């Protein structure tokens, strides 16, 4: 009586260590697989999914099945063993009483399915609400969200939105708890029916002298070792059933088809020239077409050439830059880099040799040096300095109290817009791509910032091929080829002078877009 419990509790410690190790190991692998799977989605997935939803599935959903993974296996093995050994013993004591005691077991087991399903439904609803909560947090409590909330005075609206979702989670959790309790009470009822039956039937037998009182007492003692493990097994079954719903949410993500993947035998480029070609490219965001977002685009960028994209807003210019960097694959036609179809090219090589600079510069919450080294982890301090000097941002960095070791806030909020852009250009200089894709800023910076950026850009673009969404006159003037887009098609192409002569869409755009800005900087007399 003393030795066995001591041994059992020692084994218990070891067992719970193993169980936790296994459970956490499984969780860890699911999380990592999910993250990896998400990284290999195309931009389409992220534009269609709320970011809070992604965070929530990765964290809440994976976390909420932890108990099942950790506890169930152990439960299953130990309880099955106990049930089997108890059955063996009680059948040896008295087989007729044994049949009576297992006759009540179906009443334990039958309702589990329903309870499991109900709890599963509640669990799914809870996870959905949780991801809505994550989304509100993401939207309202990020820098840009907060700015919007404050500027529109929407605090009470957001508070209310959050409160409602939080209340919904509370109510669901309360229901989850009640369903479980109600079920447990039901089981307890049948657990006490068993002994009562044994006392009744066994009592009659004992009076007749067929069995001894001691047999009945021993028998009822064993019943606890039969019913308790059965209850635990049934509960485990309910847990698995209700976790099934959450597992489905997890597997939704794990089973996502990889949209942008390395080909089976990727082609490599060691020393690219930087030529880009679109061949009859059509694409629609739904992945099927028509209607096409861009249709039948064909053009070439020769090594070192600058091609400018112009066109009214919504004409498909950004979409072209997405296709050039393989953020989306064309639905029809092909895009080639140095003659190789992007779908056959190693993804690593594509991103190694192309770079994109947009108006919205993303800087990580890290030091300036770390942000720059994202482009090249092994860059030495001198190389960082050289890149910053080319991008006209070295003065700014060295003027900071901690220089390159200054933390830039999430999304680089502590630097001015122009400084952030120049830092992004420095990052590109470090990367040293052969093809640069650039979305010129539409918003006018002050003229000194503007001049600095223009100088930085000239230095960065020199000797590289580039595809530029042009908003500045100087860019279209220096472009070797201008593509004029309208409603997803290239409607005119040529140099500035040739296009102006035609007097078409380009001429109109030139008068509306390029002339006024330039006129403000250099007012003409008269
Ligand atoms: P531009 O850069 O010339 O302003 P875009 O390439 O951004 O034009 O957009 C071209 C068209 O594609 C627009 O009509 C726009 O509404 C649509 N579009 C852009 N992004 C998406 C998307 N993620 N899903 C569906 N349609 C989109």
C-alpha cells in the first residue's frame, strides 16, 4: 500500500514530462508548418485575408488544441489498461454480476457524440470570434489604425465593436462550460446506478447464500476502477470531437495549395544581364478570366534600359509590377527574366536580382543597420555607409545619437517620409539588383527632399534595368521607352517626343499629370 503509490507518482511525473514534451512538440511543428505554408502564398491570399485572422489561427487555434494533443494519448493508453485489467478481475470474481455492471456502459457512451458535436460548434464559433477580436486589435491598435481612430474620433465606435466581440466570446465560453457540466451530471447518474444494481442483485444472492458479502464489497470497489476510466475515455472522446472543429481550421491553412513555389528543377542565374520581357501576358485577380485586369501585354526591357509606365489610376500599372516580381503569376502568357520564364526560375535568384521600391517603405522594428542588412546580412559597416552615402541619407543617419544602431519604430515611424525612402534606396544599393522596379511617389515632398531623392534615384538606377511607374517629368524624359496603359492594355508606346507628336492619351496625361507639378517648381515667365 505504501510502495505502489510512491512508485506510481514517480512514474506520473515522468509521464507528464513526456506528455508535455510530445504535445508541445506537435504544436511547435504545426505552427512552423503553418507559418511556412503561409509564406508560400501569393499576394492574393494576403489581400483576401484579414491579418487578424492569420495571427489568430496561428496562435489561438493551435493553442486551443494543445490539451487534446497533450492529454489524449496518455489518457487513452492508461485508461484502456485500467479498464482491461479491471474487467479481467471482475469476471474472475463473478461473471453474472460483471455483465450487469457493464450493461450500464452504453448509457455513458451514447450521448458523447452529440455533446462532442455541440462543443465542436461552440469551439468553432469561439475561434471565429477570437480572430475577429484579433482583427479589431490589429486595426485599431496599430499606428496607422490608431491615427485613423483618433482623427475620426471613432474611439467609442471601436470600444463598442470590441466590447460586442468580447461579450460574444464570454457567452460562448459559458455555454461551453455548461454543456460539459450537464453531460458530467448525466454520467454521474449512471455511475451510481451500477453499484445500486450490484447491491440489489448481489444482496439477493448473498441472502440465498450463493455468494459472500465480501465478494459484493470487493466487486463494488472494483466498479470505481471501471467507471472512472470509462468516464475519462468518454471525456477524451468528447474533447477529440470538439477539437476536430478547430483542427479543421488549422488544416484549412496547412492544406492551402502552394501558389508561388520553386519549380521542381529551378533554373539558376549566376550573372544576370537584367533583361525583362512580357509576352502576351493577361492576368485577372480572380485567377481566371476574362475580364482581365491586364490584357495581352507585350514589351521588353533591355539590360540597362529604363521603361516608364504611365496611365490613369486603375489602369493596371501596379499589377504589371506585381507580375514582374512574381507576386502573382500571369493567367496567360509569360514573363521572362534574362530569357527564363519566371515560373522556371529559382525564387531565390529572382528576388536576389530584382528589387522593388514603393512609396510605402517598410522598415522593421529594428536598428537602422539591421534594416539595411536585411538586404545583405554580411554587409560590413563601411558598405552600409557607402550605400547610405549613395542614397543621400548618410548625413541623416550619422546625425542620430546612436547612428546606425538607432531603433526605427514599427514601420519606421520615427523617420520622415523622405528619409525612409532614401533608407529604402540604400537597402537596394546594398542588394545590388540588376532590375529595379520603382513606384514613384505621387505626393510631393518638399523641394529639398525631392532633390535628394532624385539624386539618390539617379545613382541607384545607373547601370541597372528599371521599370518605373512614373509621376515625374524627369523620369519620362529620361526613359528609353514609355508604355501608356489604359484599362489594362498598352495603348501607346514610344519616347516622350514621339508620343507627344501623336496627340493621344499620353498628351492628355502629360498636360494633366506631368506639366502642372513641374510648372510649380519652375514657373515659366508670362
Ligand atoms: P494602377 O496601379 O494603374 O492604379 P492597379 O494595377 O493598382 O492600377 O489596378 C488595376 C485594376 O485592378 C483596378 O481596377 C483595381 O481595382 C484592380 N485591383 C487591384 N488590386 C486588386 C486585387 N487585389 N483584387 C482585385 N482587383 C484588384
